[in-house]
């Protein structure tokens, strides 16, 4: 289940999937499909007896990918595909090493200085993170969650020297160079107290190396960074609303306020809905929309004075025109229809020199983040792409001066548009707009003369580089553009050249890596000739790389986590199988470090229903964050399977069985997995997925449910202190996949709630949950534990006081404890290890 807290999901990602409706395409039409419980039971019986589903045998190709149709065992050729590393430290990767290692900060693109001599970037020093990240504290402080324990670093691209300019003091993020390159602006709370906040605007002077706070404006995280604008001596920032102030805003978000006089002693909080009120509409918002409430302002870097441009508005996203004369922003107006998760926005333009804002387009269907718009190079027009659960795939253009908009592209909606849409991108001339649709580059002339698919690459999906910089990456301007390409089957990525006249695609290179880090876009230099980007693979942590010239060679420009270099890690490859419905599914099969052909290993399956988690094949540790690092298991003799799954509306439980269980059979057939020692784990919706599978199959010998639940009816009715109802849209039109309310589809809710099948569980279950989880409230985990205990089933429930939805934000002591508990749980049930004592866990938590 996606987290509402700070707009993060299971790995701390921005909330991007809260509104998508999963549907099944059949005969060219999108239809919802429910599966009777009887079919679910028949699917369960198939796997209760360990029967093998129809699968295709396979063997590794030269690229390290398992090809469908070959009949040689996977494990037999593993050593040839992955030669062992020499001179690598042996032994298990320690939990302490993983939790202490620095990382590139999420959602923090690097920044070139105008002369391209320096590159600024953000590094999180995880050794400084000892306390839990308190969302309420961050909210008051105005500090970005991805800026906690983070520093601004600068790398000299000529000498290779690197410098931590903030020196480990405070929490810093969002670096932005001044147009003259003399100063680097960023946000930080380094002038605050020992804890967090308040956030302020700071400048690093390039010549002197000194830091200077700019005024005392109450800046806040804005999800859009900061930017130099106007007279180029001012910085555009998000501010706490002037009418509420810091504390008033925090109170609004936290839902504070009581009935009666403030000193009466009454603590009642009233929630009500009166349908007789004129124009009354039931509230179904899953997130407090006042999270978007903010002011936009310009801070003069010489005087520190603030000039507010927009006040008290729900601003989704903002972007400055290339000439720095105007700002465009989206204003959240309302939900289009209760339960759909579709929101409507106005598009507003304001001159930075002064004047009133003007609405240039109204009632735009956009995703919740509303960032899918871009300025034309001349700053005279804006293009936007629609998004959200109810939106068709359209691109429009409007003049910055106002007037009627023009639709320049129209296509049927796709599933991805429901939760994430990149902005359309302009060519240098401003005559054409480009966008990606299902891996194909489309071109739409801005005059509306007809959009069409422009460039495609066989077996590869194309992606525009740095779309939020609003222009195509075209080092040889007007002749060709560069894009990234990825192969969904092999997970390999690379760069490709596109001829801007013919649309011909020419691959430059391809490699076994993953680009983008943790939500971090590449950055194009101001002259359009170079790009800095994050790259990683399963055994090398994310670092920054630079490409320019012929783009054949990359130069590494950071060394973020040298302590994790030259380790003996587990390697992985893609395997394929067919689901019970005959559809091809994929998974990443991770071999234990020091793997020996012919030996079978205990297997841990990681699951997150409806996701292609095999895409983590080339992530370091096969995960996006340290707390999820699967090398902790691979270096302890475990094989792992990151199993993809396809779920349909109305039948997620049975669809999990149909998708995942044949993949487990495949891992066993490969000769790697021991069929008698299989475990399963998942977080959030992955926790729900884990419980869903163990109530349908006796095949698992151990399970860990983290921040999960089993009661869709209970999840539907959860009410937050601010009156929002997170579970409603999540269930009806989002990840819950029920397709409507419990009053419309009562049987669906019952059939897909594992809580009603706990009597079938034969797998020992470890439940991990934070008691302050506001995405999956702890009572939903309580239900699972009390039910299993009542039924006499093997279960252990560890509830962490004061902790939220995702362990990545927990205190160091609790992170250490939870990882050691999970390792011990699987050791005990899959390896026959001993059960850790309370004293042992306490000693582990106390160690540095």
C-alpha cells in the first residue's frame, strides 16, 4: 500500500501510484474482471500439492539473461556467465556497513556550474542519522525528507577534486547555481538547533568558499527545487503560507482543532457531512490537499528581502521560463468525481517583474503532482500533457499571454498515465513537442498539424533525457537528439542517437546498469553538450557519471560509498516463466555469493503485487534503499527471487498465485532453489501480497510481512486526524483494485481479504509494523496477529513504538533491530538456526 506520509511509498518514493486503476486488456478493450472464489481455491490447490505449472525451460544467454525456449538448466552455466571476482572481502555483508554507508540523496539532480567546471550534488551521510525521521517535525521545519542528514558536495570536473561544502552541519538539499556561476544557492537548516529546522535559503561563495544565510524567510520543501529568476539576483522558493505561518500550516495538515472554546477542556473533534448543504459533495480525498498549500516568492540574495508572488494557493508544481522572466504553476482546484482519484488544475502564468497572475488554462486533468508541463524555448508558450485515472493521453499548447489552447496530440489512455506523466519536451526551434508513449518517441508539431510516432527501437523502450529541463538533449543542435534506451527483457540500458529529420534510431552502447538512482533525473549542461547522470549496478553503489563528445565513454565524477567497493556480492539474472493464464512473467533470480553449481540454496521470494520488481536487477543490492539491500541475504547463503506479478481489478489474491507460484517453480527447476526451504517477504502492499500467498499455499517455510495487512474492508474505512480517507480511493480506483465501493462489490472485498482465510496458514509469520504508520494503520496488523494467535498458528508480532510506515525513516537502533530480526527469522526457519534472545537484539542495537 502506498504511503500517504510525506507522499512516500514503500521505499520512500514520492507518491506516484495512489490513483492508478489496474485493468486487463482483452480484445483491444479495457475491462474489469472479477474471479470467483471457487477459481481462487482451485488455483490454491494446484500449488498446495506442489504441482508444476506449465513453464518454459531456459538457460543464460551471453548477456546474462535467461532466454525463453532453451532447455539447459540455468545453474549449469552460471559460472560461465558470471566469473568470480578475486581479491574481494569474504564473509557476510554486515547490517552496520549497509546502514552507515553514504548514498546519493533521492530526488536531487546534480547541477552544472554555467562554465561546466564544477558539478554540485547531494550526498546523504547515513552515519549521521540516529533518530527516527519525524514527519510532523519535518513539516514544521520545512525540511525535505530526502534532505535529512544530507550535504552539498562540489566536484571539480577538471582536477577531479571533491569537496563537502556544508561540512556535515544541518540538513541541506536543492543546489542551484547563480547565472554568473559565482554562487551556489541551496536550502538548509544548518543555522537551527540540535534537531531539525527551520529551513532557510543559503549561498556558497565559489571564490571564498564561505557560506552565507540569505535572510530569514520561512522557506519550505517544494518538490520542485529552487531556481534563479527575475533579475538574476533573486531565487524563487516555496514559502509557508503567509496567512497561516509555520505553526498554522502544520496544524492544518495535522488536522488539529477542537470544538468549543479553546480553554473549555473539550477535546472533541467533529467530522460530519450534510447532504442537504447546497452543492455538497462527499469528500474522498486520500491525501490532505493542503499539503500543496504554499506561497511562491522571490528572495533577493543581496538583501534577503522577500517578494511574494502567489499567496495561499494549492500549488502543484512550478517552472521558470528559459528567459527567467515568467513563472508558470499549476493550481489544484478540486477532485473531478468522488472516488476516482482524478484531480483538476488551473495553469497560471505570472511575470516575475510584477503584475497579477493570469489563468491561461482551466480544469486540466493532471496527476496529483501536476508537473507535466513545460515552457517553449522562447518563453512564449506552454505545453502540457494530461494524466490521472480518468484522463486520455493528450498534449495541449497555450500562449503564455492567454487565449484558447490547442490540442496537438490525442491518444487513448494508458495505465502509466494514471500515476506518472513526464512533461512534453520542446525542440530547439520551438516548432515541435516530443513525448514518450509506451517506449516510443512521438513528435507533435506545435501548430497542431498532426502528431505521430517518430522514433522506435526494436525490443527497446526509449526515454527522453531530463524532460523537466523542458528541451530535447541535442548536442549537435537540430541534427540529432540523444535518448536513453532500455530492454524490458534483459534490463540492460544505454544511450541512442535519433536523427531529427528521419527519426532513425542508432544505438550508441548498452550496458548492465540502471540509470536514475533513487528518483534522480540526469542534468544537461547549459551549452547542451554534456549530461551528468546516476548509474549503478547490482554490485556497485550509485555514483555520478559524465558523458560528452561522442558519448562512447563515461567518466565517474563521484565516489560516494568506497567502503562497499570490491566486495564479493551475489549476482543475478532474469528468468522467465508463464503464468497460469499463459502470460510471460519475469523475475530477477539472485544467486548467493560464492555460488556453487549443483548445490541448492534456501530461497527468499520478494513480492510486491502488480509490480515489475525484476526491474531492480541492476539496482545496487537489488533495491532502492539501504534498508532493503538484498545482499544482506545473498552474502549469507540465500538465493532470492524478485518476482513480477500482474494483477487485475477484482482478483488480486488469485492473480498473485497465478503469477508468482510458477516463478518459484522456475527457480526450483533451475537447480538453484531448494524446494523444501522457501521463504517470502514483502513491504506495504508487498506485505499484503505475502499474506495473500501464505493463505493460499503451504509451500513457504517462513514469511515476513512488513507494514502489511489483510483486511480490505478495514483499510477502506480508515480515517486520518485531518479527516482524509486514504483507503477509499486506494481501494476503489487505486492499488487496492476493487473497482468500486464495498456496497457495490461486497464479495470482492471479502474474497480478496486474507484475514478471512487465516485458518489456512501453515507458514510461520513474522509481522513487522510501526505503531505510527499512517498508510497502513497498526490495527490492521493487530488483526492479523490476533487472528493467527486465536487459531493457534505460529506467529511473531514486533510493533515498533513511535515509528512510521517505512523502516528507511526509522531510528538507527530500530533499523538495526528489524534487519537482525528478519535475518534471524529466516535463518531459524530455512537454515535451522537458533532464535535470537532479547539481550542479543539489545546488544546489536547498542553497537555503533
